[in-house]
């Protein structure tokens, strides 16, 4: 853990909630009101000290930031948007992107709404905001408005895959610089996606709820927002969740004064805008010009508690680009080896792996593959071991009879070409064990 020297307590400010394990918590106290006023006098001056030039950082986008520019909902880039149809592993949505083609490709962020909510009603304001600051943004509608965190994480990863591989703006996106975000259960989905795909550059949970696990296996730079008056996903819960992050994972935690659970819903939040933007700029664009706003926290207005692993250093070497299917981070228990049913000629086969596990439960993923001929529909079956149940499936249709589980293709992934594949996932209770799979095609 890097050293940290606390500053003076703010006038009238307080820090609440547990600080998490001493090995990783880094409490950055808020500046005094007098210092804040002094800093306000400098708000119109572009800070160049420590700025990396575009030649030094090929991912840098936009002019040098100022205190005013990071707080602006409209940034320096003109933007456009395009709708996304359902059928790519999520229920459609919208893409927002900078129209500028002179600066190369942009990093991208996928965003999920909260439980029972629609992106178009809840978080649509985030699309043009982030796009105007130099990101391509895909906001998704979920397959079911009742999807839990793991299903939302799967859909966020599917959205990034669609964005970089099939979308009409794929040539504007750098597939090696991707991030995820979301609110409430969607924020939990973003954190779940980060655990499963450690090549992501950043994850931002906005009052996130993550019932499937903690963050012990999160290696992605992570920011967590809490609302002081949130009684749905409380600061106490989020303090504990944030405290489960490894000491080596770059992170920041910020509690917004007076904010309830709906603080980002349908409208921008000033504190979130001026702090989330620097975080994603630093880790998606490797842009150290933005560190001045978080290390230390430059503007404490409306902030109750702020912690971080400052100096919040972006990686100096590129990471492995994401693949078409979600990768998995380390799990709490050893992962059983995958089991495979080889595809018959003209038929299908199935392969299982455990992608995450926790006491009393686990997450599984099954890949369906075809042989030398295309198929139009598939069904995978297996027998549950003693004590196991399956509670939720995504990218497939679940039916259970006794101890026999059957998962049939969804409407959008049943037709597969020869030598093709698709995946579905599920949540299970009990202890994970490799099942014996059968795959049949009509």
C-alpha cells in the first residue's frame, strides 16, 4: 500500500462508516472551506503541470482539463447517437459517440440501468455526457427488467462485444480500452463484469448492489458511489463492499451528501459528474492530466466521505484485449476442469466451466458448439448433484423436472452456423461440480 498523509478535516464535514481493512483503506480528508475558495479562484486556469502530451500518450483525447470542464455535462466533442436492436445478448439500447474522426479511436463504456428500470428512462443522460468528453457509450436495456447482477454483467460484456465487433461505430472504438458502469443492480452488474473480465480498464458502480459476491477477485480499477441518505443500498453496505477490494486494485469511494438511492436517475449529479469523468479518463485513456481532480480531491462540495488509492496510477503497459466471450478472474475456490460433449456431425456439443463461486453458490457457463453442419435450435441437459439448484439462466430458457435441468436456446441464439458457438450462463446454489452434459438439436 502506498503511503498517505491525511490533510486537515473540512469545515463542517464529516467522515462516516467503517474504513475497511487497514491494508487497503486510504482516507483522503476533505479540504478546508478556505482552501476550496482559493482553488475556486484558479478554476479558469488550465493546469499543465504534469500533463502528458499527445505524443507521450496516444490515447489522450480533448484539450487540457480545468475545474470547470470536468464539471460540465457538455464536453468539447460534438456527438451523435444510433439505436441498437435487441438480439445480441441484451435487449437493445443506444450508442452515443463523438463525431470527430481526426483523433483516432476512442475508449468505450457500457452502462446498465437498475433493477426493473430502463436505461432510456434512468441513465440516458450519461450517454451524451460521456460521449461529449471523448468516449463511445452503449447504454443497454436488459433482457428482463428483473435480471440480477450476474445477468446484467453478462449483458454488459455482450454489449461491449457487439460494440467492438458488429456495431455501426465499431471502427471508432478501441477494443483494448473498455469500461463498464451502472446504477443499483446495474452497478452490481458492472462490478460482476469487472470480476469476470479483468482486461477491462475501469468499472464504476453507482450505488451498486452485488448480491452474488464481494470484490475480493476484482482486479479492474473500480470506483464506487454511495448516497448518504440511501436506504436501499446503504453507505454501510457499500463501505463493506469497497473494503473487500484487494489492496493492489486501484480504487476510489465517494459518498454524496444528502443523496438518496435515485440521485443519478433521470438527471445529472454534479458530484458524480466531476469525479467519475476524471476516474475513467485516467484509466481508460491513461490520461494523467486528470489526476489533479482526485489526488487529492480538488472540490469537496457535497462530499461526505472520500477514499482512494491515490495517486491512482494508470497501467504503463497494455493488457490483453477482450475476447468474444467473457473471461474470468480468480475464484474463491479452485475451478473444476471443463467438461465437454463433442458435437456430433450435424449436431451440437456442450462445454461447462465454473466462472465464479462463493460460499453456498456458484456461477456456471456453458458453451454450445456445432459440428460440420449448421443447426436451428439446441437444448442442453444435465443432472443436478445432491444439494444443487439452478435459480437463474441468461441467454437461454430454463426448465427443471426433478433433478434434470434443461436449457433451450433463446430466440436470438438458436441458429448457429457450422463450427459455430454460443454461450449461456446460470446461477446455482450448492457446491459446483462438472456435470455430464448432453446437447441435442431438433
